[in-house]
C-alpha cells in the first residue's frame, strides 16, 4: 500500500496542543448548555461501541500500548473502557491517545460513557477492507479514521471508497473522515460519499472539495473549532456516539447513518460563521465551512422532536426528522407555519442519501434528489423560496435567515423511486429585523439589529404612510447581524415615517 500518514504528523505537535491554552470545542458545540439542560439524563455514549484506526507513529498506533493481542483495560482518560487491538502489539501513540480522548475519553469527548474501543493500525484496516470478500464486518457503531493516504492508484482508491460506502450502507455504521490540514485534498478517506467529512472552523483544510469518484463534491460536511483536523474528526464522531445513545432504543427509525448525518448537518451552527453562504443553488454548502460548525445542542433538540413523516394534510413542528422514501410522481412534503408574530430567525434543513454500489465495487450510481423550501396556502404549495439542487452531491442543504411569517413546506423531489433518505430541519424563532431611528435636524441615525449580514436593506420614508420613497440603501457587513448608518435628509420640516424594506 502507498504511504499512509496521520494528519497530525509528529508527536510534538500533538503534545503542544494539549499543553497550550485553547478553548474547549465542546463550548462552541453547545455541549455545556446541553449538560445543564438535561442534567442526569444527558446521554454519554453508554452502550455504544466505537472503532478507530491510526497510522503508525514511530511504530506505534494505539491510544494505549499493549504487549499482547488480546483486549485490555484502559487507563487515565480511557479508564473504564476495554480496548480491543486488531493489529498486534504496539506502544502508545501520542496522536492516537489524543484522538481517543476527543472520541470517547473523559477529558475532551461528549461520549465518555463508551466502554468498548476497537483499535486498528490504519494499514491493516485499509488492506483488510479492500482485499477481503465478502465485505468484512467491524465491531463499533461509530468509526473515526484520523489519517490520510492513498494506495497510489486512483482505481484502487476508488474501489476502496466504494467498499467503505458499501460497508456504511450495509451495517448502518457512522464514519467520521477528517480532511487533511492545510491545502491538498488526499484521496482517502474524505472522498467517501456516506461518511461525515470534518474540517476546521479556521478554514485550514483543503478547499478544493472531492478529487476522486466525481470531482467537486462539497467537502467538508462540518467544521469544528479545533487546531487540527485529526481532532475535529473524533469530535464529530463523539457527537454521533452521543446521539446514538439517545436514539437507542427510543428512536429506532433514526438509527441510520443517513438520518444521523442529516440531523448533524441541519444542526450545524452559523453563529460563529456569519458570512456563511451558498454560491449557487447547485452548491449545498459554503465553499469553506461546509454545512457549518458542529453543534450537539441543536442536534439533540432535532432528534428529541421525534420522527415527523411527510404529509399533505398535517403541519409539522419547527424541529424534526424523518427516514423517508423518494417518489418521482410527487414530492414528499413537510409543512410548517410561522405565526403572524414570529419569524424564522434561522431556518436549516438537510437531506442525505446513499449511492448504489455495484456488486463488484467497480462502479456506482447516484440518484438525484432535490430539496426545496416553498410557499404554501392550506397545504397547496406555491412558489419556491430557496432550493438546493446539486446534480453530483448526495446531500442537499438549505439555510436562510429571517423567514417572514407564513405557511411553508419542505419538498423532497427525486428522479428515482424508493430511494431511502434522511431529512432533518430546525427553525429557530425570532422577531425579525429591528430598526431604531434617531433624527437631529436633517441628520438621521439608524441602528439595525437581527438582520441578515448577507442582504442589502432599503430605508423608505413617507410623510403620509401612503406614498413611500427610498431614503437610503444599506449593505451590511458580512460578519455581523447588526449595523448603523447615517444619512442627510433634504429637509427638517414636517414629520416623517420610516420603514425597512428588503428581499427576504
């Protein structure tokens, strides 16, 4: 096999990461708030077994070394866990120890209740998955692979990725596939369709998207406020593990990698990414930040809202998910209503589905599913508000701010019948844009808040509340939901009324 290397290449870098003062990724992911909210009922990953593979680091590849090849007890941040080695004896790898701590350790994970950790050398895992028929089965409901590499052949790499996707589809496992640090998209493993690719909130990951098995598919899926993608990956895997703990046994229909992925993507926060935007309807994500920042608080709330199946006669709540099946004859619809006094401060929705893999893993096909947000009146749909209609991705994602009061529907359309998809959505309610105006003589001072940082706003004035004319136009900064502006009126005589106008 060609060169496989850990994303965090040398031990000194990993050690330095733990010895410097850094913000805990869990704070930005909403975990502390979830802890307070749920108290003793907080899921911990208990009962969920996990698996990780690691590249060799000076000959070592386990989070805690062992001289044998049988299961052994963890210690330190892995106390209470049974570590099962699959690649023979090895000493402790600092890189693997850090990854395991983020994944299921008591120091930096959100799933410290995990008691079963299965560990592989990356080369052994990759060769085992690529070479063996029938397709192997691996212990662990959630996998993390914090390494990049290649077999040295696009053909072999492509086959490996299809086998990995087939494994995810067959066994229902959730796989986190961190990207490389810095520029340069590696062939393995983030090019997979069915995994969840992880990048960094700093943007220090490849921004060229997929480069194998159809180039240009959007990567990463999620970003984490971490210093290295090696640790962003297990953070994503840890959140998936917490969710599985909450899913089993209460939400059996959510126990599917498509549903879990849809929940995590819809839960992604843009709070620290106010400039997040899609460049076109054919691009589901932001070009750098994917669906946004990993957020376990939002994800748990979406999950806890329960399954909300498509319907043409029932209004659904502001949060929910479904494991649906596509239809070519009519879209699957999920209706919701924003009351007259409430706005959709943020609206997020995602669908994910799997590609179909040939029996010999030599090729694959991908159904084309689309996601739209449309106006509605009494369960009759109308014009499109926004849509995600990529022809190459197996994910569609919508996000918008300040959706006005009214009736709406999420629509899932497809070119292929009976394709299983996961869908999840979240509407966070707000008051809509706010305006305060102060006038001194002919000088006006305007303060705006709760606005979309990517919109232009027009201030209109009227002396009689009937005839309105434009007073000024404001383009806000793309990094803040608030702004101020001043302009000079032509006259200080008489009362005037002002209003805020924009295209939602």
